[in-house]
C-alpha cells in the first residue's frame, strides 16, 4: 500500500500538468483581453460589487483554503512545511486583510464575474499547495531549512515580498482620501518598470516554488506570471496613453527586458 504522500502525487500530478497547460493556453487570450477592473474597468460585464469587498472575498479564499487543506492531513507539519505555510500566510494576510483596507477606492466597483473567477483560481491553487504542504511533500533541499536550495528560495521570496510591498506603498501614497484618479508613480523600481508590484509578486512565487520544489508551487508561479505579465503590459500601454511625458525608457515588468 502506498503512503498518503505517494497517493497524493499519483492523484494530482497529471491534473497539475493540465492546470499548467491551461495557464499557457490562456496567456495569449490575456494578452488580448484585459480583466475589466481597476484602471481597465469597463461596463458590460454584468453585476458589479464594491471593490474592497471583492478583494477581501477573493483573496481570503486563498488563505482559508491553504490552511484547511494543510490541516486536513491531520499530521504534524515539519519545520520546512511550517515555513512554507508562514510564507503563504504572510502574503495572503496582507493581500486579503491589510491591503484592501488601505486602498482609497471609495465608490469603485468590480464585476462580480471577475471576483468569482479570481475566487475559483485562488481556491484551486490554495487547495493543491495546502494539500502538498500538509502531506509534507516539500523538497526544499537535502538539509531541510539549511539546504542551499531552501535558503535561495527564501531569499527570492523575501526579496519579491519587499519589492511588492514597497511598490504597493508607493501606489497607495499617490492617491488622497478624496481622490479617484491616477497619478504617475516614481522612485525605486518605478524608474525602471511600470509595474514593480507585479514584478515583486512573480519573484515571490518563484521563490516559493524553489523553496517547496514541488509541482503545485511551480504551477502557481507559472500562473502568476501568466496572469501578471499581460496585465503589466496593459498597464504600461495605459501609462503611455494617459501621460504624454511618460518615460519611454521604462519597461513594463522586467527591468531592461520587457
């Protein structure tokens, strides 16, 4: 009889490859169709919901789903698994609870369909990553937390998290409480790229994938890039259209590259 961890790998491996393939297939679609929320909001996408409420709902799913799946294994988490769970939680506590309440988006709304798709996406990723974490299917290096791969993954994650947080702080600081428009961000990585917040998030989840060294974490990193690169390109085009003197030396998301 297989151990529970081996059974999980057998059950989910093929499905996860299909999930990764779906991210690749949808990438060109997202290059053409930009999700209609935030600065890209347009009418015609059905019922709308308060922007802050939508953010909390769709991001909180990822936090609850991950811990629910992790604890469902009913076995003690290893030190490596605990660190992985803490990394996930640090990101999603900020995304689900702190960030939405800091945004000054009074009166802004999001299509309900966008919120639902985001909730489904976060549900899938949180459940598979939580399941593997709870079953201790993490290959962070032969020496556990002190392995070179584990330490490199941690460094990548923390670096991306700091970049993401600093970029968010810059963007949040541009808008006063009574303003609804957009201003031109500057300073830090904004001098090199239009979307350092997205760049930081991609670096975060690449670091998570290196730390965990399993298929669900890799799938999430690929999906993150597939979602955020097209949106960053759309943001970049928007900046060029809205600000006549926007610095042409800035790239969209990867410094000096794209």
